[in-house]
């Protein structure tokens, strides 16, 4: 019997619903592990979505809560409707589309990302995850696959504005947060209302621990590691924590012509030594931690004046908060030596808005990696250096993240690009991981 | 005979005109080397002059060509008239007061400085040299001393705007220079006209080589060397040359979270290494050279972006132009190594507006030092790190400069301060040097 043959040639764990449905319908359908996304459809929709939210100069400007964002969301909801997802908008403005599972007592498997972008941003950040999530549903529909778990496609609102939608979903959006001005120019609460949310009653759509069986997010890497190592899939181990810190160096402003070198208290010399020290400390220990001085201001800022005051913006990221704190302590120690050497004072003021690391679920990591392997794709376990909605959802559900290569490691730029083949690979890993999770 | 006694008790070289005039008038007058300025008068006039050119917040704003500058100049000319100096204004706007000498065939000994100031400047920069010059004349008048050489008191116009008055006097003010906007907001030519000059005919009052016997300038040090070494008089060996250079470091802007340390092309890290290298190179060789990075800009300038481009403002000063060029070459060599290390490119673009060093006259240096010694004052041969009118005049006449201590080395600031005792010392050295030069 044909069906038997099928069962024999596939491992029991991959015995698919599709195969079973084939048996009943009599139409030959591929096995679940043979299901593949339609990469062309994903790519075409990437470009369709990219048309929404262009500024007068043609630059991408689908910033959360703007007209372009609203148009992109409307377009996406239409696609969801056509896919039978019956989309709705929760209190935080997130779009949620649902697909029933065979077993209504099981918690949903959710997946998705965001479609808002930074000003002058690219076409792949977030959108790939959303369009691939929709693609998964459509492939399941087309192949008449019914999962055990209900499925949810989530398009989080205003990710680039500070993970606002995902934050609201897990109770992390404070009344103060709602009062902040968003990149759109609107106060956050107004922005949420404008896209159909209900900021007065965020608790109405809170997801609690255990409400979701799992959350999966496919995303472009936004860095150059996969490309650099010629790999196809990144299995994300976690999203790094971020500590931002203002470093203030006070020396003494003096005439650059009349002040001998040995009488100077040059704040920029001290700052420069510190920038070099930050790099030495961060690169001097094992691991994937990064440390960046991205901002500098030297006052008064003239050729002929020894700088009296310098302000630096220091950022440290790692999967371990303890390591971040250890690195900061080491930098502060070196700063004390530099301050003495240069006759300056150096003070560190951490910004209030730090982000703690969010780890992904080890079982989901394994499932993603197995899915990649089963598809014949090379993979690597890695951290996410950028923030993602997954890190919010990690507080209420096991999360898994799949990365695909970014050409040149470029992101948040019109030059952001991911090859169609890599997008297809990522979407196939998402599909196979969902099916695998559904079976477990 | 009383006169004989006088002659006997003084060295022949210091046989003074005052002593001789005493002989004829019958009134006992001090010997020339016994003449002393009236320090109280200088100090009182410093404060009187400081009243002119205050902005609405009471800050010093006697910027060249402004109303305050004009008022200060009118006040000063009135004092010159009272001292019999018969002041006039030359084509460049400089105020020149003349006092006849015994020998009309001798070239004048000139001395002076400027009374304009930087915005929010101090009360001593320039003004001390002008008021002491006037004081010298008044002391000579009061003691009925007639010099061999004619004397000239010069108040140079708009020194702080780029040595404009002294530049015009030696043919260094170009038609392009006249078109530049001055700190007053006026085009330079208009400014000169406004204070009574004649910018259309600058050649009318040009001074040529040999027109002046010598030029002497008393000035506050504007640095902290004399105070630091507890010395009273600085004998200036020369005014340093200045090379300003834009240094551009190009790396690659990238996401600070997703770009591993080893894949970065961090322009700020490269710039910081270069700032440290500049300091090492400049302090690593013998001499009084200074090297300063006073300006820095890092783009795009955000916590979460590796800086892709940094611009530095580098300045090197020394009495030797060859040394300045050697230091720049050394810095460029180190920059090449840093560029390779950091995967950046570093380019040096010297500003067109460099200043060549101007050396003072060695014989005048000796006379200044002897005058200080004869007055029982401690002294030191030193360079001037700041620019002065003397450096322009050095192209047509032997110049000498006298420095007195600046408290805390502070200048171009309301905190600029020189003790009354130090001002008096400086003015006495000026007086005694003029008399000594007149005898030589």
C-alpha cells in the first residue's frame, strides 16, 4: 500500500498530517516534512509591501503609526483575511490572525514579527518574518494541513519605536511609556489609538505566562556573521542585554598655543584613551560581547583650545547581564587610571533605559537547528545583537528565533538586502519548525 | 659739583638724558635707569577702559569695529592727545601717536599692542601693552626726558580678528582678506572704514623694512608657564608658527549590536588611537612644541551605531616650521599604521590659513633681559604660543616682546587676570628697554 510505503520511508516523528490527510482525501499531498514555502510569493510581497510608506523622496518611511504604516497594515490584514486568518487588532495595536487547530485545549503556536520600519530603513527588517508567517499559513491551507495546536500570526505594532506592541502584550508598557512621543510625532497612546488599538485598556489583551505554546520569529540577521562565515541559518540563542552609559570627562579648557603639554588637563586625550581601553577590554575577553562608543562631543571644540569637557556615549551588549556589569566595572577601573594620568575626572552615568538579556528556549533552538539540517541548510548558534519583539514575548512564552543572512551585514538602511534564496530558506525553516513543535 | 657726582655714581652707558636735563633745568630729576612707571595709573586705566564695550549681560565685548571698540579707541586717543602724542589713524585703522626725538634722522622706536578683545574676553590681553606704552610716554614727559629716536605708540586695530591692523601695516592684508566677515558682523573693509581707516588705499600707510628702528610689545603671557615657575618676566624668543589640519577618518557605520568587534571599521576607535598618538609624538621629542586635537565630530553619533566617519581638528605649533612639518609627517606615519589596524582610511588636509613662526630680534631679547635684571626681576626666555601683532611687524623691523604672568594661565575669558605688581614690572621693563634701545 502506498500509504504504508510512505510511513516506512519517513521517520515516525515526521509522520505528517498532510500524509494522513492525503490518505483520507485520496489526493496525493506531500508529507509534512516535504512541504516547502513559495519563495517567489514571499519575494513579490516584500516588494509590494515596500510601496507603502515612502516619503516625498522615495525613501522608506513606514514608521509606526504613520499613514504609510496604516496602509501597510491594511494591506497585510487583507492578505490575512484571504488566508482565512480572521485578523483582529488587540489593545496595543498588534494585528493577530488565528487559525484553528485540531485540539482546542492546546495553547496556540504563535509566529510573526513587525512591518513598521525606521526612517529611511530597508525592506526586509520585520517584513520577512511577517510575510513568511503568512506564507506558512497559506502553504498549510493549500496542502490542507490541520495542526494539532491553534496557530497565530502576529504583526507587532511599532517595533522600531521600542518594541511597543510586543511590550504592551506582556504588560511592559507603562503609563509613562504611553505618554512618550513616538517617531511618528504622535504621543504613543494616540498612535496606538490611530491604528485601532485601545491604549486605555491595555490589560484587555494581555498574554500571560502559559497563554502561548511557543512563539517563533524569522528575521534578517542585521549583522554580517552568517554572510562572513558563509552560513545559511542562524539559530538564535538569545537577544542581548543593552547597557547605555553617558561618560563625562572633565579637564580644563585652555589656550592650545600657550598651554605647555605638561600643564594640560586635556579631556579629549583622556576620552581617546578611554575609547581605546573600551575596545581593548571588550575584545580582550572570550565571547560575543560588544562594546561601542558611538557618540562623542568635545567642548568648546576649536582648533586652538584644549578641550575641557568631553561626553561619550558608551554601549555594552551581551547575552549575560553579569558579563555586561563585569565589563563596565573593568572599564571604570581603567578610567580611574586614565583620569589620574591625564589630571581629569571621569564619571559614568548609566541610562535608565537598559534592556536585560532575553534567552530563547533551548528546546526550540534544537528544533530550529534540526529543521535547518533536515532541509540541508548550514547553520550556527548565535546571539541577536539587535532587539526584537521575541525578547518581550520571552517573558511569557518559550521563544525561538531564526536568522537569515543580511548582505554586507547592513540594516536600517535602504541598502538592507537579503537574497531571495535565503528568505526562502528561512521561511522553510520556520514552516518545518512550526510543524515539528506542533508534533511535540 | 653735583652734576659731576651724578655722573660719577652712574655707569657711562646709563648716563641719562634725564640726568642731563636735570643739569640744565636745575630741578633734581631721577636718572634714566631710575625712572619707574606709575603702576597705579596703569591699573586704574585698565579698569576705565574695561567699561567700554560691555554687552547687555555685562560681558566684555569690545570686539574690533564694534561700537564699544570705537568708544575705547576714542577714549585712548584722548589720553594720547593729553600726552602730546598727536594721534592719527592710518589706512588700516591703527592709531599712531608720535613723539619727537632729538635726532630726526633716526628711525622711530615703536611700541604698543591692541585694545580690541574676543567676545566675552578679559581686561588685560592687549590693553596692558597699550596702556603701558602710553605710561612710558607720560613718564618721559613728566621727567622731561627727550630720546634720541622719535617714539611711536601704536594701537593696532582688530588684533583678535586676525592681526588685521598690523597685517595691513606690512602689506599682508589682501583684497580677499578685506572681503571677509569680521567678528563684528561687518565685512573687514567696512569695519576698517568705520574706525577711520581707508581700506581703498592701504598702501598709503605701509611701513617698509627699515622704517622702524624697533618695535616692542608688552603683553600678558596668556599661559601658565611664568606663574608655574614663579617668574616675573618672559623674554619672548618668537611667536610660534601654527599649522591647522583637518583629519578625516573613514570607516563604516554599522549596527553596534549586530556587528561583531572583529568585523568593525570603527572610525572613532581609529580617531582615538590617533589622538593618543599625537600626544605621544608631540611630548616624545625635546622642545616646547605643542600639538592639540581640539575638535572632533563622529557620525552618525548614536549609542547603537559604530561611527563610520570622524573629523578631527589638529593643530601643531612651534618656533620652527621645519619641526612642525616633521611632527606632522610623524603623525601621518602613525596614522597609516592605525588605518591598517582599524581597517579605516585617514586623510590629512592642512588648512590654507597657516602661520609661519616669527622670531624676535636677539639683540632686543638681550636688552629686555638686561632691563629685567637691572630691575631685580626674575626672567625666562620663552616662546609665545599665541599670535600677536609683533609677528606681523617682525617682517619689517626688529621686534621684542615682554611677557608678564597670567594668573592660572587663563586668557580670552572674563577670568583673565594679571596682578598689578606684575603689570608694573612689565611696564618698567618696557620703559627701561626703550631707553636702552634708544641709547644703542
